[in-house]
C-alpha cells in the first residue's frame, strides 16, 4: 500500500471520527442527523474498501450472501412479473396486435378513451362496485370479528364456517348463487312470490339491469368477509385486555368501549383492510363474468367492468395498445386511492 | 426520431425474448420468413416423403364425431402423415386460438376457423397464409363452394377453405303438435304464420309449460331473421330492420311462448338441453344440430320419449321473400404462417375441404361445404334422420347469407352488437334504445 | 345484590342477541353449501322443487358422484390441479421465506429499491400485464405446459411481503447472538428462523393453496389441451356443455371443494396466530 493511500485513509478516518462524535453528542434536527448517519455509512464503506485493497470487501461479501437469499424468488419475480409490467407500460403508447409491426401512438390511445361508451360504462360500474363493496365488506368483517372474538360456544366452528365462502372456488360458488337467485325458479324469488306476494312480473332480475351491480356487491361481501374477518381478528387479539378493564371501571358501555378503545386501536388494521379491499375490488373480473355473463359470456353496459374490457380489447379484438391504456387508467386509480389512503392514515396517526 | 427509437427498442427487446425462447423450446425451430413464400412445386405430398406430423386445432373432440373420422380417413390414405389433434374447447375457441397464434411461436400447422370475426383477426395478425398460390397450382375449383368463399375473401386473397357449411333451419317436436292437434310447420311460412303457430301450441299452465318457440341466447337467433331479405347485413351500421324481430320475440317472451332470456342467461341453458327436454315445440338452429340429435338419440343421451319424434322445416321468411332463404355458417381450415410443413398442411386442408372429406362429413351427419347430391342423400338416408318428405325438402336452400361476412372491423362490431343484444333481451334497454346504441357504437368503430 | 342480578339478566339478553346474530350469520354463510350438497344428490327435476323443499331426497342420487368421473376426465383434472397446487405452494413457501429473511434481517445495497419493486406490483392487477407476460412465456416454450402456471404463481410479491413482516417481528438479538456464535446466515435461516415461522408459513400455505387451486383466468389462457386442464376449467367446461344437469354440476363442485377445505381445517389452528404475527393486521 502506497503512502499516499495510507494518508488518504487516515484523512477519511478522521472525518469519520468527527462525524461520529457529532452524532454522539446529539443533533437537534432529525434531517441533519439522518444526513450525518448516511455519510458515516458511506465513509465506512470507502475506508474498508480501500483497506482491503483488491480483495473482496466485507460489504461486497455481505451483499453477495444477501442476494443469494433473494435470488430464487427475485429472478422468477423479475422475469415473470416485472418485465411484463414494463412492457405493459410501453404498450399503452403503441399500437400492436401481437403479431404485426408496432406503431407509435403517443397519447392517441388515451384520447380515444374519452369517446368510448363501453369504457365509460365499465369505468362507472367499477367505481360503483368498489364504493359499495369496500365499506360493506369492512363493516361486515369487523362486526363478525368482534362477535367471534368473544367467548362464545362453538367459536371455532363459526370461524371455520365464515371462512368457507373464501375457500370455495368461484366456479362452484357462483353456480350455486345463480341457482339460489334464479329469476323464475330460484328459492329466493320463490319466497318473494309465495310469502311476500310479489307479482310474477315484478320479481327481481338479480343478474341484469339495475340490480346486477347490487348482486355483485352482495356476492363479494359474502365471499370475502371471512378473509378480512381473520385479519381483524388478529388485530383484535393485539389489543390489551387492560384497556377494556380500565374502560369498565370508568363505566363505559359496549358502544363507548368500541368507539374509544377498539376502533382507535384497530386503526392500522382498518387501513390495511381498506387498502387491500380497494385493490382487490378494482380487479373484479371473474365474479362479473360468471354471475352476469350472457349467452356468449358478454357483459352488457350495465354490468361491464374495467378488467373485462381490458381482457376483451386484448384477447378478442387484439388491440393491445388500447387495452394497455385502459389498464393504465385502472392502475392510476388504484395508485391514487392507495396514496390518498396512505396520506389520510399518516395525517390521523400523527 | 425519438419515437421511432423507442418502438425499435421495444420490438428489439421483445424479439430478443422471442428468439431466445425459440431456441430453448425443444424441436420447434421454425423460420417465419421462409414460410411466406409457399413452395408450390412440391405441393402434392410425395408418397416417399419422410414422416410428417400435423398439429391441428379443433374443439369438443369427445362430442363431435367428424374430427376423429376425418383424421383417421386421411391417415389411412396418407401413410406418412400423423394428425395430432389438440382440443381447445368450444367456449372460447377463437380467443384461445388467436392467443396461440400471436407472435411466431405456435406449433400448430392446421387450424380450424370457427367464425368470421375470428377469421378476420387471424388474417389481420398474419397468423394464417393466403392459399391463392396453392389453389391455383392445384386447380381447386372454388365454384363448388357455391359462392361462400367470396364472402370471406380478403383483398382478393382467400385464407381458408370451408369444409363444413351449415345453414339455419327450424327444428320441431312432432309430439307436441300432435298433442295440441295443430298442423306441423311447413316449408313455406311467413313470420306471421310462424308466430301464430308458436302461440297455438303454447301452454302456460304452471308445471306443465309447453313453449311454442325457443331462442338461444346468441344474437344470431333473433337478429338475423332480419337479414334474410338479402337487403341488410350486420355490417350496415343501421339496424332498424332488427326492430320487428326483437318485438316479436319479446312479445312471445311476455306471453310465455318462449323461455325468458334472463332465465336462459342465468342458468346458461344450452339449446340442446332445451329442445331435448320435450317442452319446446320449435327451435331455430343451425343444421349441425341434426347430427347431434341423431347421435344422442341413438346412444340414449336424449330421452326419445321426449324428443325422439322430430322434424325440420325451412326457416320462416318475411312477406315477399322466397322460402328457403337462410343463414349460413361456414367452418374452414387454414394453414398457419408458422408451420414448417406448409405443403403437407395444405394437402390436408385440400383433402378435408374436397370431395373425400365431404363424404366423411356426410357420413357423420354433417353438411360438407361441397354439397353434392351424393352427400345430401347420405345425410337424408342416415338412420335417425326424420322420415317425412318435408324434412328432406327443408335441406334445399335458395339463398344463403353468411351470419357475418368479412370486414376489417368485424370483430369489434360483433362484440358491440353482442353486448347490446344482451341489453335489449334482458330489458335493460328498449328495442329502440338498444338499436340506437348499436348504431352509435358501430359508427364509432368505423370512424376510428 | 339486586344490582348483580339485574346485571346478570342484562348479560343474559346480551348473550341471547349475540347467539341469534351468530346463528343468522352462520346460516347465510352455510346455505349455499348446504344447497350444493343437497342438489348434488338430487335428480334434475327435484333441484328447484320448493313445495315442499326437501333437503335429502327420498332416493338420493349418489350416482352423480360416480358419473362425474366418466362424463369429463375429472381424474386428469384432479391430478393436474393437485400437482400444480403442491409445487406452487412449496416453491412459494421456500423462495419467499428465503427472500424475506434477507429483506428483514440483512443490510445490503439496493435493499429498499428492490423491496419497493415488490410492493408496487401488489397494487398492479395481473390483467394489466397478462398479455405481454403470455407472449414472453410462450417464447420460452411454456405455452400449454403446466410449468407456465408454476412460473406464474410461485413468485408472488405478496408472499415476500407477508413473510418479511413476520420476520421483522422476531427480535434482532436472536440472530445477532447466533452470528456471534459463528453461524452462517444460511444456518441462522434454517436453524432459527424457519422453526419459528410455522404460523406465518401456515397462513401463506392457506393463501397460496386456495389461490392456485381456485385460479381460473391463468389456466384459461395458458392451458389449452384437455389433458392439461385444471378442475376449475374442467368444471366450467362441464357447466357450459351440460348446463341443465344440476345434480352433476353440484357433485363436481362439491368434489372441487374437498381438498381446499381439508387443507384449511388442518392449518387453521395456526391461522389467526399467523395473520397476527405477520403484521398483516397493519
């Protein structure tokens, strides 16, 4: 090692010591402190690199070990998810049918959206579906979790039962729902007809027209509340019992305990549930097709949803660029909603 | 410049993945560019040729008799060729096929074309080859296909040869008419007569309903009554001519003459299940259903006490239109661009669509695209084909209109009117609103 | 004295209401499954009979359960689905817990950037990129191969995210102590972390198993030949061909539910604990 290098190392070392001393003595400004810490890390790395010379540095070795942990998953993830996503982004600005030459479209794909009635219908329906499903599922699963967190007989059975709809396959479960809600033969309409004397021509058409979105929402709540119930249950178990005891001593009733203990304590759980619910709701596709699909599996303007339109444009019309543009709209909404929720969460927790 | 750079970069990246993929997929080396010029000099499959395996895309192998029959017969006469059938299922057949043929990585040599919108997609994607050079070299006489090949010719080129040509007829259940003491439908009925007849045999008593008519959920089953006068087509962009037929069917629905669309949609009822259930008097359906009826009655799948006594007549027609005008649906074969044995593939296509194939089709109760008198008499003399004269007579067609002719945007137009058909039939829109919406959507597609 | 009595009466009414609600919910949850079981042993014309409705018909058609195996190649479908589900679940468990360990316990270059890539894709619906993904997969020769579904399902971002949350809940002192004892990172992972992560792994198993078993769109796009299809595709194919054979459709549906329910029953002991410890609750 040359003398020049040693001198350089010594100089860096002294800089490092200075910084460490500064941090140890305490820095008022948090930002400043962070800055110093990251500089320390950087200096430490440079020094160790220079010291070890041509040999692999310790940092490098540590990185290699870490990457060996990540690699099996990350390679698969990068190849099968990340790369296609990058392509999907690019596609939104192109015109391509999957075979012929690619044409650049600029923003034309996005401009087309404005005058597309099917897109507008799909957009509207998706929003209505989400606005209906997210709060309903959240309330239902929270209520269920609170009930099943009490000491009740057969709790395990009830918990298992409420998880059944989530576990059951969509193909199987939707075909049962279609039987139960069959407009002229199903038991639900039979009861309406025989017990509540609803005239035959007034019987609800559950899977078309104005009711179809309601059916989709009810079905989703039924199918997924068990799943979110488990998450809430986990959240509830994290609340210390002492809080409730203190509440009881203060004479709080059930509602007050919920309002002032349970609900605030579950804030981060609720945040997680709402984010996951929103993301999953915007992805709705198979439920709509399986419950409301017509003779050729087609959805009408009262039941079409964004992902259905993405699928249709891509795999039926082979307008991949346009399909990707719709997909980007979907992604943008999901992102926006998530960011808003994050911001809100942060604001209320500060 | 930048734009171009981006698109070049993207396609380059895409190509790299494609190329590396091709190399790694075993035994699938193919050059897409070499395939574009057919080597016509070796079209006739040389008898000494080495072994060839043709991969052929089909649907519903189990329930459709002719696929296996065609393959067996061809293999028997062409010792060096093995036909490898891949069943893609009928529900999403054309979608699955188009996905399969995107890019250049497919292994299929011959594909079956189920409908025109799907055909249009494949032609536009350059997934299938123009057959003109082959047709010229082998002297295939297109006039034998009675004009339907014209309706699927794209810019002067033909990309498929039809081997099956179905047309729509009216199936009826004789027992229901006998029980009601009503005369059978005839080969020359106007729509008014047809409507009246359907109403006459209808019984609405709860639990013992008899439906005078049945319309499957496809839009073809209702809309295409309107094109039989030869003046309209679904590509028109103006759909006022659908109105009368929608009103007729919706009124029938209201009066319990036919099952409700919303019920059919909810249960996904297949038309065959409806007709074989014995409570449907008349069903408008394609002639392919003849083979289904014969086979399933013979093997006991359908209860012959419910639907064993059936017959067919010609499609009803509008006032002033010749009887025997009907809708046609062709099923064709095409050779993929990606195949490395285009000549062998073409030979198979030619054989299936030619007279030898026609015979096999007729023997399994199906209507070959080349309708010879011989094929016709094979079908009408099949065991299980209705014995009455009217049913035989019903098979003579005067005017045949394709359900959907070729057009550039046919796939999108098709999706749009499919969707509004659902809206009208389920009562989400009135007939007028639905038709107006169709016209607007199609206009937007055409102006795109 | 009087006060406690009124309190206990108050408690009693509360409990009655509680049980009433519970039973209503249980009924809503269970009715479709009861209907499914009941319809699966009925003849087609009995299925919609409401007056009177019978749960178990006089002559139960157990033959539906035998017939479904011959009407469609159910055995092939079951074999494919079982194979796919087991392989995907194992791969998912292994690779995501492995990667999650590094994200949670090791410091390395680009750690945050890489993790962000995972998080961002959770919000990305699969349908957004399924087309490019398909084209790429096919160029790898994976079209119509079961391997395609494995590649598709086995490396999910969700698994990594979940396991990372779990490992972060394990105190660092544990691994630090092991490091001082001279254990390598691999040993720490396999000897210390893995045995601790039973609840989290059980939870991930349930999620992955359910998702893979019930996936519909993925197999629809990738698996074309009948001998490659999964139960969901097979069931859908059957429904479109035999729409009015309700008894058979329901029998098939019941069969498709059994394996998932068994897995769930076996692992549910750890389930709530698993969700709690993975920090999924937020």
